[in-house]
């Protein structure tokens, strides 16, 4: 299993997961970005975008400490759902011209990569279970 910075290591905490680190980094970038939105959108679309981007990592953490693999898998599933919601909000932000095409492409690519990483984690846990 890959841990911090793509190096093989033992995963001791959710903080050791590359996907967790990436999701946190993305949330901080999204948070800063939403503060540039028009004033009304900071509390409408911006708030939704901040919450969903934070929830992706938070759901992964919530599932981590559970003793039942099925509950951890559910946390991963919820994190995947939050990624999809975040991508939707980013799309709408782009369509409303609050973000550039370059930023839009960056965030979609990064969130897609995190989704793949979560799928890999999901598959790994399912294989361990059987």
C-alpha cells in the first residue's frame, strides 16, 4: 500500500493516506477560491462548495476509525459522493464565470484522481475482507 508521498509504508493513521492529504490540500485551495466569488455567492454556491470539499476528507476520516470494514467502506462511498457534489459545484462556478477554464480543469482532474484513489482503497478493503 502506498502511504505518504507515494512511498511504500505502513498506514497507521488516516493522515498517512495520500488521498486524505490530497483532499485536504484541495479543500484549502477551494476555500481560498470561493472567497473570490461575488459577495452573494460566498454564502450560497461558495458555502456549498466549501462544505462538500471538506466533507470528502471528513467522511474518509469518519469511516477510518470504525472497527467494521463495512462502515469504513460506507465512509469511502460517502467521500466519493462528496467528490461528485464538489465537481458539480465547480462546474457551476465555471459556467457562472467565477473560475477560469484552467482552474476548472485543474480541480476536475485532481478530484477525479482522488476518486480513483478512493476506489483503489475500496477495492483493497473488499479484497482483504474476502
